[in-house]
C-alpha cells in the first residue's frame, strides 16, 4: 500500500542552524574564538579572524534588514549574503 501523505511527498530542504568559521593561517600562538547567537569563529591570524568577524556581523545585519532568521533562508541565499558581506 502506498503512502500518499503530503509529508511523504514533500522534499526536505536543508535547514541552516548556525555558521562555523575556521581560520587556518595563524602562527602567533594565540587562540582566537568569537561566538554569536548563531555562529562561532575559531582560529586564524588577527587579520583573518577580524575579517571573519566583520563578515558575520554584516551577514546578520543583512538578515535583520530582510526581517529573516538564519533558519528561514536557503543555503544559496546565505552564501550570497556572506559573499557580499565579506571585506574585499
């Protein structure tokens, strides 16, 4: 017997619960960790960690401007926001 419920037919979409940033370029011995409500950033040189932090701040400001929570966004939308938020 087939299961015709709408739950069985619905395609599951990925749900983003949080963002993890990892910097690998430090050599000064410092342990850098920055956390936010929906993100954690670990490692990196002072410059890299600063850039990751700035990117996350701008990303969440943009989500607020759009009146959206992280969980409401498609992965591609988050990727686009992060790409536009990161310092050049």
